[in-house]
C-alpha cells in the first residue's frame, strides 16, 4: 500500500550531508515533518537552516543517551516518530593490516551498534502504537566483498543480517524494517576513488528517491543502482572463481587500494577516523 508522506514524522541520522541531507531535502519537499541528527554541529545547523527544519540536534549514534535524547526531542517537537532512517556511517579505507584498532572499533560502533541502538530505541516507541518503519542504510558491500574495505564490509553485512532478522521478528506488529543497499555514491565516502569502469556512480539524490519510495511502499530491501545491484545480487549464484574474476574485471579489487588519490581522500579519512 502506498502511504502519503505529508505530515509524517521522519528522523534521519547523519542528516547534515550526503545521502542523509539529500533524503531530508526530498522528504521535506513532499510535506513530511523531518528531523535530522548529526555529530557535526556546525554542518548540522547549516543544513537544518537551509531546509527550514525546526527539529535538529547533535547526535552521537554510538551513545545510547545521545540517541535517546535525539528521539525525545523529535517527538516533543514534531510528534510520534513514524520513520527512523539509520543513515549515519563511516568508510575509512585501507589494508586491514594497517588499520588501527581504534578505527576498527569506530567503524563497528557507528555502522553496526549505532544502527542497532537506533532501531531498538525507535521500536520501543513504535510498538505501543502498532505502527512504524525503520529504514537502515546498508550497502552493496553488505552482499559482496571489496578489498580495502574489509571492516566496512563486515559492518554492512551485519546491518543487512540485523535488518532481515528484525523484520521477521516484528512481522504482524505493524512495524516495518527495510534495508537500502547503495552502490558507489558520489559523496565524501568515495572521495579520491574512480568507481567502477563503465558503470555510473549513483548520486545522493538517487538514494534519496529510493528511500522515499521505500517509505511510501515498504519492502524488505532495495538496491541502488538497479544495474550494479543486479550484478552484486547475481554474484552469489556464480562459482567463487567466476565471481572473483568479475570483481577483478571491474577493478573492485583495486578501487580502494591501488587506484586511490590519497590527497583527494585525505580530508574525509581524517574526519572519519577521528571526528
């Protein structure tokens, strides 16, 4: 069933930039009551002001108290939350042997525990009303593996598995769970990389449109772009040697290792690893 977005209360984590901001923009234009949270207070205020949002708050998704306070503020300002979009995530790149333990923990804390914490806090508010929708932004890296992103892949595999299990667990309760699996997207996360040869990168607005469609008509999972998503989904049916040969043909074994412009990526890596 298609549901109108007008007047619906939608909270978005990591909403100050990239996919989160594009999604907030699209939903606001459709009449939804949107709230955004982000760890970057300066960018958060700029983005909220640009969109004319009345509900925004600094949010550390790794801190349950911070997440709870964010949701409390959303409901106090806009009303009961209809949809939570767990979008916040980071993607430091490099060889696993060179990855500091602190960065490994940071990726898992934000990308996995942040999603789980937000989902639990939202569902506890939604269950008494027998309605609600949790949309978790995963990645096609949650279905395929990419050298240079080993921990990131692990985190997104976890998000896909968590979302599927939570969806089945809440069947019949009125609570929907969905996963969005983007391919390469032209945001800071892919700064300094060339993408896949012959395949166009997605734009944040492409992912935003997919999220909007998913909220309007819930389904368990959506891959964006459709072409790259179909390629990724099909690999699980190939013998491993063929699948990995395709990976090499598309140069995905080099995108985040050899074919990286370190200078162009430096600012994002610094912020992702330490902010």
